[in-house]
C-alpha cells in the first residue's frame, strides 16, 4: 500500500500537517510520495503515479476558504482518474472561524471517483489572513499536540487499512448544523471576493524580482512589467506575505473584528477532529 500525500498550503499550516503525516508513515516503513499542488511538476508526477496504482491511499489536504476547499484541491480531485480499490483521507486546516463544508465536499468528490473514505481530519490553524495581527485567531495552531494527534490518527488509519477495517461514510462529515448548511453552500470565494482586501502594487517599490510570480500557487501572476493578477487568483495573499519590498499590499486591519464576530456566531470548537472507525 502506497500513501500519496497531496496538499495546497499557501500559508504553510496544511503543509505542516501533511509533512508530519508523511514523516510518521515513512518512519513506519510505508512507501510515501508527497506533492504540493503549487508545484506543477510534482502535481503531474503524483497524478501519473496515481493513475498507475490500483492499491493506494490518497491523503489530500486543503485549507478552508469561505467554507470550502481551495480551487487547487477541488481541481486536483476533479482530474483524478476513477479508482475501485483505493482509499482516501481528506484533511483540512481552518482558521478558527468555521471549518464549513470542506471536508464533506472533498469526501463526496473523492467517492464520486470511486475512493473509499478511510478517515478524515480537521485541524485548527492560525487564520492566514491575520498574520500581521497581534493575536490572530488560532495563534500558534496547529501546535505540537495537534501535530502529534494528526500523526496518531494517520497511524491508526494505516493500521485500519492493513486490517481491512471499513472506512467512514461521507455523511459523517456533514456535521454543520442544518440551519447553516445552506448559507455555507451558497458562500464561495467569488461571492466574498469583493468583501476581501484588494491587492495593490506600489510600482516604486517593486524590483521585478519575480518572487511573487514563482510563489503563486495558482500561477496567476504575470509581471507586466509589474505584478498583475489573473482570474486564477484565489486570494491566498501569499504574494503579499512574501514580497520582500512590501510592494504588494492589502489592508487586513478591518478584517479581524468581523472574523471574530463570525467565529462567535458559528461557535465551532477550535479543536482537532478525527473521523475513523474505532
Ligand atoms: C480567502 C480566505 C478565506 C478563508 N476562509 C476561512 C473560513 O471560511 N473559515 C476559517 O476558519 N478559516 C478561513 N481562512 C483561514 C484558513 O482556512 C486557515 O488559515 C488555513 O489554515 C490556511 O491554510 P494554509 O496555512 O495551509 O494556507 C481563510 C483564509 C483565506 C486567505
């Protein structure tokens, strides 16, 4: 049994979880292959391996954006070839506002491809829009304990697979209160795009160093001669974070209060959750 660990992680939390899972599986002698969906070569390679394998477990990780998985993850799942005897483990990190419908929707899409859901995991994380805030939502998460719990979880999953213990039904992951589901379903990145901070470029600071373009997980940036953002931009703000000259800017100062209000409204416990057959 081979484990493919595939993730999108513009701000690094999902990657932290993915790496920890990879490391523990590898230590236990499993064959693993990890791919960051921001890397087109790794993505093409893992898709090729998956197409050639009839006996694998696909662990696929996404941050939660506007209650859903991010476009690189949903597109990757859509591109997967149909499988019969393989299993999948969707996992998410979320910024302590709400984990939304991401896990459930990922599991449903994987089942559509023929995968069995061996288990699923949801981990709280620092909210990736609040990195400049003094006390961001989810500060310091996922922490050591969260990571240890994620490793124990994936160890249990690999044991369950070896023991041929059945997985879970995607409906187990449909855990949001029914009243909120419809609202969450109608939310989308496009719907919130106008409400999120707009990126601006200060041409006097930009040195055209190319870092933003190379780091963009959606290949949405062109230097024209200064950064311009194409329609594939899914608002991860990685370019704002990484620009060494602070030439790409976005004002998040008004976001924090609103996000805290939403977190209070959703009342979702910022704790790791793991779903599997005991
Ligand atoms: C555009 C955008 C939308 C987000 N939407 C949500 C959300 O609906 N709920 C939530 O709890 N966190 C939300 N977050 C925070 C991320 O889900 C969280 O920080 C995640 O851990 C980021 O993963 P990464 O570090 O792997 O990129 C959002 C972040 C961004 C940039």
